[in-house]
C-alpha cells in the first residue's frame, strides 16, 4: 500500500517552535525597565498562553486543533496537509482546554498551575476586551512567582530551562522569586509585625509624632526604596540587590540611568521593625522590585569628576 498524499511542514499556526519564539518575544517585555506594572502583567498573560500552546504542540500539533464544530480542516492542517476548504482559517482549542490537556499529559503541571494560568489569562482577556483596567494596581509580586513557576514547568516539558527563555540574569531573579513564594516559614514574620504594632500603639501621640519625624528625615538621607511600614505606617526603606546592568537613555538633553533592584531587607526607624529576606518581604507585600533612577547632564555622565553636579536619586519609582 502506498500513501498518495503526504504531509508537508507544519504551518506556523501549529508549529511549536514558532509558538515558542513568539512567546519568548512577549516575555522579554516583562523585565524591560521602561514597562509599567500593569503592562508587565499583560505581556505575561500573552506569553503564557503561547508558551502553553507551544508545550502542547510539542507533543503533537494536532492536539491544538479544535474539532468541536465537526470541521476537520483544522486537524488536517495541523497534521501538515494543505486544507481543501476555501478561505480556510485555522481554529485552535480554547486555552482552558489546552491547559487541561497539559495537566493530563504532564503530571508536573498541577491543578494549581492550571488554575493560575487560567485566571491570569482570563484577566488578560478582560484587559484587552473590556473597559475594565483589571491590571491597574495589581502588585507584580502577587502573580510573578506563579508565572515563572508555570513557565519553568512548561519549559521542562520541552527540555528547556528558564535561562533559554528569558536569559541568565532574569532567570536567576525568577528562581529567587519562586523560592521565596514557596517558603512557608516566612509567614512567621507576621508575628513580628504584629508585636511591633502593639508596642507602637502603646506609645503616646507626642512620642509617635517625634518618631515619625525622625523616620521621615532618616529616609531622605539613606539610600533605598521608600515604603510605608506595615507596623506603624511611618516612612521606611526597602533595600535590595541590583538586577543586571543599568538602562541608560537620553531625555531632553539629560541622561537618565535606571537600575532595577530585587528587595532583600526592610527597616523602619520609627518602630524599630526590621525584615530580612525576600520571602518574608513577600509575605508583607514588600517584595516588589523597585527602580533607582539617576539623572545627569551629558558632561557629568561622561566626566563624573568635573564641576557639574547631578540631581538627587529617586529610589521610589513605581515599577
């Protein structure tokens, strides 16, 4: 018996490498310094769906084809054959079905991973197709560790690593975020915060006002990201370690240098609360990355030892 019709190359619509490359392009936008928090969440939703589809197509592209309407042309196309239908447009599975199939095929892709992916991609759809700015005000730390965890598992099904997907620098940061989110022992920090809050409320108003003033003056003199203390609501500082290299751009004849930091410690001089470690900061919603921005004249940037004076650093920019 001889096969008279043979399949050709799988079209990009179903091709796992094409889907992966597109997912990677979108993922790269997440950690660019000029991207705002809401936009990071949007790019994450776009890249996550494509990565999931790539992982399923890598098993077999035919698994992506939607045959629910009894139209077999999409399946025919996914198998590498030229569709016979006029004005053919490939129709793939809904993302919920893609995620469900991945969970059935790969045990490492758990129900928790599936639920997060469905929820985040659903929010992305609301962002794109409604007037609801659903990602506004959403802390990056509330979704990014879960996003990277899902990516890690999906990439492993294709024998890829986070380094392959987002590069070594960002992959190292992602690994720390995943580990911090998985550290249940970090939740004990809530007891420390409550204890400091109890001591704070026992102080008189005059003493509190004096300590708040000291904290405001201290925060201006020291380098860090200014936040509100979870115990006393005074101005406090989060410090961190730099991520990668600074990003430099020219703006209105000045040079703006921006560097991202991953939080590592917190201190409030008003109530004395100190927190060390990303996992504990994450529990108290202090784990979001922050930026340090410095503005220079061209002369100062290229000749830092001359007479020109630079502007003060702004370490309190929202991501």
